[in-house]
């Protein structure tokens, strides 16, 4: 076997391994992002039901969580957009007969 063939084969194998581990990591990250979003929504619902000083404290916590919530939504939107761009077959076509 030539050295160039060995190098090409090695690079291809590393690329496959890296891409599959990245996919697994992205899938896990999407799950985590969805948990962050749901947790924020739950806290928001709780805050709207509280009164007095508890309400102020709750909305303060909600405000602290806002940056992470926005980042999680943006991550999911970006990941979804990338998946759609990579997979043109994901588009649904409707045919009326």
C-alpha cells in the first residue's frame, strides 16, 4: 500500500469518527437546550401565579435565566436550520389532485 493511500484512509476514518461523535454531542446539546427552555417556561408560569415579595424574587430568578434561555432557543433554531440546509429532502411537498 502506498503512503498516500494510508494517509487518505486514515484521514477519512478520523473524519467519520469525528462527525459521528459531533452528531451525538449535538443531539445531546439539543436535548439540554430543550430542558433549559422548558425549565424557563415552567419558572415563568410559576412567577405569574405568585404574589408579593415571592413574585419579585421569582421574576428576578427569571431575569437571571433569560440569557441562557435565549441562547438555548438560538442554538435550537440554528441546529434546525443547519439540518434543513443539509437535508433538502426534509422539505414537505403537498400535491393536490
